[in-house]
């Protein structure tokens, strides 16, 4: 563990499973994904089980998260978009819970691996493309043809729009992954300064107060980032779903 | 004579452009992270915009490389799609900072869709 800021992202196999030459091992990442789902599910289930007409503190957190996502989706995709509410709410709760769980010391952060966030982003874009084609057929392709553009430059604009569309899952996943990765490395590096400085006797220990303050401050900041990134991921999901519901307006 | 006129002409056109841009520029950023004030919002926005831009260029390069790989048109696919990716990256950045309308929503029609922002 020593002082290696990257060590925390290492995948370790807990239960090796191999099916037909493919590696399906149950890793620490899988364990924390299960923990995330269980924690999110248990939180929502337990806090709403009393069903108080006047919600208690925890119940109102659940209700707030519901209304938060519901109004976000209704604002960006309209009432037609509300059929995607379970999808968006699951994604929001999963990302939020995974980010928050990752803030516990010695816990693994699921969203700090790009393959996880990229899979989530592909799920979003896949939903947009499949639903768009099912609902509108080839009319969905009007998304790529802006109106009011001179005919000469239309092919160029369409190509650029297509590349821009394809870059969405990349930027969506890279943003979440990079924020979590950078945040955790920064935290680890500053915390590492505390231990290595206090090895230099009294003066070192006195100097170690500064990185300690930084560590506490960054931990607070990380809570903000954890929530912010879950929010941004959900907002962008809503906006992309809006394209699937109403393309080519 | 013509040389003397030119600076004034340029100046005038620049002022016109400035005015036209000022009209198009949104009053306030409707960025997703605009709600937090101060440094954090700036860092968040910087990360967001840079990831948008890099994603555009990266996807363009990957597409071009893939086309070259399968169609054997090296290096033209990479050259063309890298430039297109650059365009897409700039488009992404302008879009996410609210300077250009989103996909589908065009400024000329924004009045017709009360559902959208």
C-alpha cells in the first residue's frame, strides 16, 4: 500500500471464474458494483417503507432524489421522455452511489475505470439510437441534417454532425472517469505527503499540517464532485434521450 | 487611397460582427455546472469543455484510421476525418457552452417548441 497513488485502482480477482476461455472472474470491482446496487436499493426501499404522509428526514432524501430526476427529465425531454424515467433514475442512483462509496477509505471506486463508465455511456447512446430508429424509422437521421444550411455545405455539415454524435459517448464516459480518477489520485498524493513529512521529526510533523488541511478540504470537494458528476451524467442522458424522442425539429 | 479606406472598412465590419455576436450570445451560461459559484465551477467547466473537444478529435482520428485500415486509403481517411473531428470538437465545445443550439433545436425555430429550452 505504501505510497503508491495508483494502487487503489488495481483490480484483484476474488473468485476466479473462466467460461470458454473468457474471464468472468468476480473481482473487487464486481463486488463494489454489487455493493452499489444493494446500497442504493436498500436505501430507497428502507427509507420509503414507512410511507409517512409527513416524510421523515431519510424519506425526504429519497423523495427529493425522485423529484430531482423526474423534473430534470421532464424539463429536457418533455412528458414523452418520462417513459425513460426508470432508466435515468437507475443510472443516476448507480453513478451517485458508486461515487459516494468510493470516498470511503480502502473502498474501490467503480467509476474510476473507463470501461465501466464507457459501458454506461454506450448503454445510453444505444438506447437513443435503438429507440430513435424504432420510433421514427429513418426520420431519426434528420437529426444529422440541420435546417437552413446552404445545400453546398450540407454533406460537410452532416459528416461533422455524425462525428460529433459519435463523440458523445466518449466525452460522457471520459468526463466521469477522469474526474473520479484525478480526484482520488490527488487525495492520495496529499495524504501521502502527511506520512512522509512526519517522518522528519518535529519540524516535519509541524509542516505536515498543511497537506493534512488540504486533504480534508479535497475530501469535501470530492463529495461535491461525486454528486456533480452523477448529476451531469444524468442531465446529458436526458438531453440525448430528448434527441431520440424528438429528432429533427 | 484604397489602402487608407481599408482599416475603416475593417473596423466597421468588426463592430458589426461584434454586435451580431453579442445578440447571439446567451445572457447567462446555461451550463450544467453553472450552479456552483467560484473556482470549482471554473475547473468543472474547463474539464467539461476540454473533454468535449478531445472526444471530437479523438473520434474523428479513430474513424479515419479505421476507414484507412479497412479500405486501404491510407493516409487520406485519417487526414480528412482528423479535420472533420476537429470541426466536431469545436462544435461540441460551442454547443456545451451554449453558443450554438443543441442538436435538433435551431434558433430560427426555437419559438415553435415550447417544450424545450
